[in-house]
C-alpha cells in the first residue's frame, strides 16, 4: 500500500489537509496522536520520562504535564535529545502498527516532524503543506495564544521552509481560503489515487 507522508511547519494547516482527506475515506495515522498514546499513564514511555525528568512532569491525575516538559526541553538541547530517545522508537513502532492496519486506497502518515525525526523513511511519497513564514507566525500566535518569541522558537526547532520543500515529492500551498485549500487537496487526492493503483 502507498504510504503518503504529510508534513508542514506549525500553523501550516496540515491538520486541515489531513482532516479533509479523512472525509474522502482515507485512513490517517496522526503522529501527534500516537505521541500522546505512547506516554499515557501505565505505559513504559511515561515511566521512562518520569525516571529521567522526575515527578514534576506529572499532573495530579498521573498524566504527563506537557507544558512543564516542553519548558524543560526547549530550554535544554541535551534534554530534548533524551526525550526524543525515549519517545521516537515507541512512536515509530506504533505508527508502523497503525499503517499496517489501514485499508483505504492509500494511507496518510501525518507528522509535523516527518523529516526531522526520520519518519519520512516510512513513507513512499512526501507532501509538504506550505505557507509563507509570516502567515505561519500569525496563525500560530492567534490559534495557540502563544507569544511571538515562543512561536519563533518552535519554528526554529523545525526544518526551515526551503529545506522542507526541497525534501518533498510534492507541496500544497495553504495561503488563501479553506475552500481553495480543499480544491487543492481534492486534486492531490486524485493524483495519489492514481499513484496508489500504479504502485501495487
């Protein structure tokens, strides 16, 4: 089965693209959701995180305090590497499991860090949802109520726009309306259906 990796920087509209593909009957494996599943209470992932980072990264209900952990890893590059060493193999294994269970004509792997994390090696075809950086910054600040400094820090931790585009097989621009985006997604979907039938 054709595995299509879809990625884009924060605020690019990647979720709008993958949500629409789901309405067209395509299975979407969301790496962000998988990342939450592998650190739920009772998992080996959460146990490894608390062993290294301490109990201060837990909420009162025993769940992961993402805000506390995010602050630690954004302030310290080495701690971010440790977190990735704990979570990335677990995320990859769960993604592989979910991809193998898909039954749609092709399957989408949606990941904000598809290229940075090496998850692109699980995909046959990579699509980048592209947006100008100034639009990306404004959208993310409005959506997440974050400061400009924090959004720029998050953007800096991701691949820059040109590098992301250079490593993609295709891109879809999301700089206008939702209606225009959906038209572009439909065109992409038709192209991917064709690729899926010729890749068997």
